[in-house]
C-alpha cells in the first residue's frame, strides 16, 4: 500500500476532499450557513448537525443575534426516527435567533411534505421553508446587512 494513499482511495472512492458532507459555518457576519449536502439518513446525521450548530453558535458573542440559511435541497425522505430527531432540532428555540430558513428542492415532493410538516410542528414563527431561493433571500433580507445578503446569494448559488 502506498504510504500516501488514503483508505477512501484504496476503496475506490475519490479524493477525500470531494466526499460530500453536511456543513455549518459563519462565513460572513451573523449568517449561519447550513448545507445538508449529504442528507439526513440516520439520527446520527442530525446529531452531528446539532453538534456543529452548537459549536458555531458558541463562538458568537452572547449579545449577538444570528440568522440561519439552510440548504436542504439534497435531502431525501428521512426515516421516521431521523425525521423525529430533525423535528426536535427545529423545535429548539434560541432567543438569539432572528430568523431561520430552509430551502428544499421542489422536485422532491414527498421530502417537501415531510419538511413542511417538520417546520410546522416546530411552531416557530421565525422559521420558514422555501422551494425558491429568491423567496428565501427576500424573506431574510430585512434582517441581513448588505455583506450578509451578498454572501447569502453566493451560498445559495453555489449548490
């Protein structure tokens, strides 16, 4: 085995940097970007996202409010236990959260229905789902700075 070969390469997988992952980070200002590129296939996937969110929010000064823009366009129908854990994640209310939005793929009708149900069950007037990025951007725009708004557009266009 070559000393520089990764286990993923040896298994026939591409470069580890190209492995699809779920991500969560503040890139510009108070905008927390969440990309669920790998989906939520198991409770562990949701728990990992919860951990990432907690980690990122813990780095923000306690007096600072923030905004979430989540890209769930790659999410497919979740198993029941995973959907339940996602509902619990969405139900958690953080008083520092100004608005939270989830963008879903309109061509995934069943997934869309599942996400709509999860958002409704979370009972948070400051959290919405969208099937159109322009509508998501418009809804968040009143609480974002010009730089955050520019970054939001780039984030949603990069998927």
